[in-house]
C-alpha cells in the first residue's frame, strides 16, 4: 500500500537516503526543508515542502495528509524543534512517528547535553498522542567524511582517543530501518539499537582507508586540550563539553557493543566499515 510520509530533515545524512528508499517503494514523500530551492539544487528528492522547526506556524500545513512522520532534529541547544513538530503532526492527523535518536540514551553513565536532549525528545514523543518508533543509532560511519580534506592532503588524521572502539553504523542502514518502521506495521512502541557489525577505532578506520587508497596514511592522537580547541572553533561551549564527555565514554569502552537490530528489522546484515569506506572512496581520493 502506498503511504504519504513526511520526512523532517530530508536533506540530512539519514533523511536523504530514506527519501530515496521511500520513493523507490512507491510512497508519496513530503520532504521538509527550510529552502525548497536550495534543496532542489542539492538533489533532495520528494515533494519539497518549506518548513522551519524554529517556528510552529506553518508546520501543520507542511505535514498535512501524512500517514507517518520521520523526525531527525539536530539542535540540542533548541529543544523546541521536536515540540513544534509533535504539535503540528498531531494537529495534522499524523498517526505514527519514527524518531532518530542516539544509543547513548540507554547508558545511565551518559549525562551529556546531547544525550539528555535526546532522552527528553523521546519522552515528548512517547506522550505525543501518536504511536512511535525510536531509532537509537551509534555514531554514523559518515562522520569520518570530516577527515576527507586531511586524507586528500596526505594526512595526518587527528582524533581524540583514536584507539577507542565504536560500533559505528552506516546511515544507509539507519535509513533502511526507518523505511520499514514508517511503512510496515509492527514497529509501534519499539526502540531499536542500531550499530554496525563490529566496533572499530579511528586508528583502524584510518588504516583501512590507507589500504583501500593504496597509500600510507597516519593517525595522530590529539590531547583533550587540543580537541577542545578544535571543537571550540566550530561549536558553542555546552556542545564542546558534551563532545568531550562522549569521547571519554568511548575511551572507557562504552560504545563497543554490537546489536542485531539492523538485521532483525531489514533482514540484511549491517554494513561493515570497510564496505562503507570502499563505497565512499572517491571522496577521500
Ligand atoms: N552523526 C552521528 O553520528 C549521529 C549518531 C546518532 C544519532 N544522531 C542523531 O541524528 C540526528 C541528525 O540526523 P542527520 O545527521 O540525518 O541530520 P543532518 O545531516 O544534521 O541534517 C539535518 C537537516 O535538517 C534540516 N534543518 C536544519 N535546521 C532546520 C530547521 N531549523 N528547520 C527545518 N529543517 C532544518 C537541514 O535541511 P535544510 O537545510 O534543507 O533545511 C539539514 O539537511 C540528530 O538527532 C543526532 O543526534 C547522529
């Protein structure tokens, strides 16, 4: 059966892939974006609908007629985004919400800003009056696209706690789980823990990239002070503190365990980092 699905964050890492999957399955996709013109130029597909999560006004019209809603919000400094979307979706008659969250919410030791925000968002959707599915993802493999400039320039790739393992997940696998949860019954009230098939450290990721690119690449360890300085140039202080705390938990081994939920929901083994890296090699060349 063809459904109408609204995708909040349609131009994002997961939303873009999700939109492609839904369209390929014949669903009608409302792709929410702040700028339909810019999104079209960036190749975002679906019916491009103007929507700004900052403002409640107009959001209900943006998701009108949708059977289900995918939510990727990204600003822990502005927790109203989920609240605005929930109010709008309920008013528009949306029945089911699939919310992209983070696996850290299940770790009682995780008390950083981003994790607390994701927990609050989950609570909000649980009491929203709609059915919900939570996709609690470990770090996206695509985060290492941030290294592309350094890799192309010959390195080194500098990270904090580069020896620490992370069971990172391919965002395409997250999108595949989202597509199932949005369009197939049986996922209401479920929270899925989404990881890759194995934990890898940044050092191992750099070594794999080096092998695929057939040239030497070096990993360089940052001190906590150096990481702080780098992140402070890009993010506000509360977010920088959250990143340092999160990295500390990774160093303590809190992000190493793998789960079966990608396989359970999609019927396919989760993508290994090496497979993801080979698919994205042109970016690093
Ligand atoms: N990265 C990770 O490792 C990781 C791991 C686990 C969970 N997560 C979670 O994943 C979520 C982020 O998902 P993502 O990476 O797919 O998103 P993303 O790539 O950050 O993209 C978000 C999209 O939202 C749109 N947007 C930004 N501000 C907006 C606003 N005010 N109103 C409406 N749209 C706006 C932007 O599109 P337009 O410019 O077209 O408006 C952007 O393309 C976060 O909740 C994060 O905590 C991330």
